[in-house]
């Protein structure tokens, strides 16, 4: 289809889902219980870690929202959609954006969490992003008018950026990216403390590398380099083996790394071959991810001051799958990797995937990436209204760029149009869904109070 036909298809999609219809949110009478959905997720997770997940989620409405991608996916499936699709992040809340090192060692800003990535209606990502700003704005004490300005800024930037990408050539879209210096330039308009915090965060990101991880996460035991035990957050593999049971952990790790190696490009396989595995530990990560199996793999190169830390994280079916369709990839680790590479402007050179056999004898899917490579997220809780609006625009542009790489950017741009109808609708939806998320957070708190689910602090 030519450009004019694609634009016409985008405009025609307004009849299926008028832009103003995106403002609507009202829970259906048969809406699933949010705690039921969380408990269903927990069945495949490490049982002793699930209470930590609930404790982290109940800490605040925003913490709940971060961990409740499955709940919102169920809700989004009932909202209007234009029928236009793109590769989705699936969990595009504002804390899943951040800075990290590109392969050329430039510090870039992008989406950085793709556990739920899957093709689906592009509106779902936009609504999750905007709702996250409404909820975070409430936590920061922003007034309703200020929150609406922030959520409209996110939607407006998405719409205007998509229109800009629609006018670009394919390669121009593919090469488009936002580096840390560009983010700082935008924050300079906010000035004062916001700029100083951002500059400090960039400096901290650059210091968060493998050598720092080596100093923070390892110790010498009998002359051997080992990951420090800090249960239940970090537990070396030998502490997880049942008492009296011995396994050739080193051989199993070598087999996993060999399977992972085959998913990398040839030059990166060559680079990986310069390292040898030293130790393995389970690590608790994130909020919504708590309970999935995540491992730290320590490798060293020329000597013990030449470390490489890889994170191997379990990939289960995307929370979007019941509503957007099954992944075309049999291995969910590959689903995550392929989706991330499609949406990000620059991806970790060690990003790969593999199957692995668990202690329970079940085959699981994993993806691997570097553990610390200049990664840093924004300090949302310290953002004033003006700064949050700037950050919302940055995230909106980034999400549009990610969708423009896989979806029909011409059709989506034509659907969105030049007016503000979509912006207003998303701002309205965000406030309504923030109300819903607060109710769901209260439901989890009540479930913990009644003993229906167990919540436990990470420190014992």
C-alpha cells in the first residue's frame, strides 16, 4: 500500500475507535479480581520469593501499579483500539525508561524493560505510560490540573513525534535515538534542582560498571572469587541445593552458557569466548518480576580485575498474550530479545537467550544481558510538576520512536491527526485508571491484612 493509502487507512480507523473514545474507563461487572490475577502469576514463581513481591507492591499505589502489568493488560483488552498494531513494550510505565550504555559507549535514553513485549494495539503502551504519570503525580502531591498537564504532555509528544516519524525515511527512523546529553538539554529548561539531579544521575550511571559490581558484589573465599551471599536477595547457587544433594553446577552453567552463546552474533561469541565462568547466584530483581528466576553469572577475562557480570532472567509468557495473541517464538527468552532489539535504538551487545533446566527438572526460558552497564532510572519521587512534564515528553517521544520502528507509523500518525482530541482523552483515561489502581492497591492491602496472601520484607 502506498503512503496515501496507509494514511487513509489510519483515518478510517477513527470510525472503529474515535480518538475521544480513549477517555473511557469503567470496570466491567465481570472484571477479574486483581488479587486473583496476581495469585495466578505466582503459581509459576519461586514460592519463597512471592511474599517479597507482595510486600514491595503494597508499599504504595505506584509500587502496586509497577507490579500489576497483568491486571492492566486484562483491563486494556476491554478498551477501544484502532486496530493498528506495533511491537509493544507491554509494561511501558515511566520507571521502565532510563539511561544505559550503547555499544559505542554513548549514554542513551530508551525503554529498558521488555519482559512483556509482544505485538499488539499501540494504544495499550500509551495508556500504561500516561496512567503511570497520573499515579506518580499523585504520590508527588501534584494537583489534578498539574497531573493533567503532565499526562497530556506525554500523549501530545507521542502524537507529534509519530507524525514526525511518519514523514521520515525508513533509515532515518531506524537511526533515531535520544542520548543523555539531549535529555539534559531538555531538562535545562526546568533549571535548578532538576538539572542538578539529572547531571548527578548521569554521573552515577557512568560509574555503575562491571568494576563497581566486582567491588560491591564479590568477595574471596578460599582464594576464589565468589558472589557475596545476602539472602534472600542474593543467594549463591551452592546454598540453594537441597541438603545432601550434589550436582555438577559448573558443568550445568557451562551448558547454559553454550546454549546462550549460540544466540549471539559471531563477533560477540568471539568476545564471550575470552571469558570463563566463575560463580552463579540467584538474585531478586524489580517489583513485578520478583519470584521469577533471575541469576547473576560472574565471568572473568584476562584476570580477576577483568570481570563480566551477566544477568540471566526467566522469561514467561507475556501478560498480553491472552488478549493480543501468542508469540511466534517458542522460547520466551527469544521473544524478549527479538522485541527489545526491534524497539530499542541500541541494545546490549550481550543480549541473548537460551533454554535451561531448573533444579526441579523443568525446562525454562531465559534471556541474558549485562547486569550493570551504566544503567540508571530517573528519580521520579523528587520531580516537580514542570520537571515531570518534561520527562513525560521525553518518554512520549521515546515510545513513539519504538512503535514507529515496527508499526505502520504513517497510519498511526494519520489516526492521531494534528488536533488535541487524543491528548485530552488519554489525560482523562489516566485519572480514571489511577482511581482504579488505587482501589486495586487497597484490595491487595486487604488481602494481606486478612491473611489471604502473605507479604514479607526482604530482610529476615
